[in-house]
């Protein structure tokens, strides 16, 4: 039988493992930071109506530049943004890949602050871009001084600041972003996949004016409860959008994706109505786990990174045996847990409380 080893794979992909968060069918799935609430029935009806209209036109290619969707996204973000500053793709993963295709590549580098989103090094490998991981300080928080010193030293082609950061939950302050921008002359991407959960902070889109190398990446996969649709987007200078048009595949956003996303954005307030409760559940989970003696890292996202597990793999397996799936990212002593519905959170707290008292 042929195996990967027998194929003339590109050298920088040899020995690499693909992205592989488990997708086990369990009752309580809290492992990939989705919004676990269903989307409202009234919005489902609207989306279906919009999809029906779109299906009637699928004998033709979709609008290659998805202008209506970009206008809708600009309206959602506000701050005077226009369609010419917006771009979208099949998940923010694809947006990030297009950024690397346009601004990375052989002889160029991508820097980020680890632990961070596990796809960044894979996207670097896939585009022959050198991956430069720089470890975060012990509390995972990035400061203007730390970030600007690092970027001055390495002068990467691209840097990604993830805020709130996956998997640590650490919020990102605007003064860290502006310091980063001023410290090097490459492309600075702020990955705001979890922004809507961080009610305490303004978006980096407020910094776009006069900063043509600043790119702000967002997604409908998290707060919008739309992960299955695959819609990520970007706000940046119109020249950046011109650059991304050079590398995107023609008609990369299907007519169905465009239609579903437009209907959802039209109903943004209903789609985002669960965000407040998810924050309540996150904070409730944080309190419960702290009381159990675990170390809960501050989070601006819909998940928590939790330390203090004597054997994280054993805890992960014990929860899975009870139908609760969380995430073991290989950070010593730590596990990552998505904040779910009130019921899911209760089940998790109950199961962890029982496991913890059995251990002690
Ligand atoms: N950025 C971060 C920080 C993420 O955690 C994720 C999803 N886990 C993504 C980007 C990609 O999400 P999507 O492709 O669904 O938009």
C-alpha cells in the first residue's frame, strides 16, 4: 500500500501532522470554541428563503467580488468602513492563507506569540513561509514593550497578534497593536476571531485609518454561531484587498455561502443574542474551577485555559467517558474548555467536581 512516505511531498511538509481537533459525536462538545447554542428559528426561516433565491441562480457563477456581502460586512463592523476595505473567504483560515500567499512565501517569515492558534505554523508550512514562534511571558499577556522589541529584533514579513488569544483567552490591548505596527515594516494581522466575546475592548478596526499594513481578521464561526457555513472576513486598506484578489481562486465564495451570510448579518442582533449568556457561563465556569483549586487564566473569549491538572490526559479521557469533549493541547498541566449553554456548563462543573474530589 502506498503511504505518504512514498510520495514526492514538498520537503517542508515531511513529518508534519494535519490540523486534527477531534470531532467525536458526544452529548457535550466543548472542544473547538463554537457557539453551542442553536441559531434562532426565525433566522433559519430567513436564511432558507435567501438560499432558495440563490439556488435559482446557481447555473451561473456567483459574484466573484461578493460586493453585496462586503457592503453588509462593512455595515456590521461600522466605524465608517466601506465595502472596498472588506474581504471574505471560506472561514478566517482561508483569509489567513490568502494573506500568507500574498505577503509570505519563500524567503519570507511569519512571527507569532506562542502558545497561539495552531493553524498559524501550518499555514506558514503550506506557503513555504518561515515560521518564527516567540514565547509569551509567563502570564501570556503581551505588552507594547515586549511586542515592539520582538518585532524590531526579528523584522518578520508578517506578524499575527491573536486577540483574545487562542488557546489562552488572553485579551489584547489596542496600545500593544499600535506599538507593534510602529516597530516593523511588515504586515500586521490582528486575528479577532473571538472579538465579540470581549465586550471590554474596542476592535482593532478602529485603528485602520492611516495604517495600510494593518489587517483585521474576523469570523462568523464563533459568536455568530455560523461555523458550518465557513465565512471569515477581513478589514484593511483597499490596496490589501487588491493584493488578496491576486491569490484567491475565482468564485471562491459560493452563491450559497454569500446568501446565508447576508441573511445572518441582516439579523446580527438575534444571531448575537447568546453572547451575553456565554460570557455569564464563562465567568461562572471560571469561578467554579477556581473554587476547585484550578488555575484559570483571564479570558476575553468564549473559552478558558485552565491549569493545575495533575494528569490532563487522564482528566480529558475521564470527561470523554461521560460524553463531555474538551481540548488537550499538550500545554503541561492545562486543558482548554469552551463555555457552552447553561446546561452544558452545569454538566461540566458537576463532572469535574466529582473527578476532582475522587482524585484528592
Ligand atoms: N483564528 C482563531 C484564533 C481561531 O481560533 C480559529 C478557529 N478555531 C480561526 C481563526 C479560524 O476559524 P474559521 O476558519 O472557522 O473562521
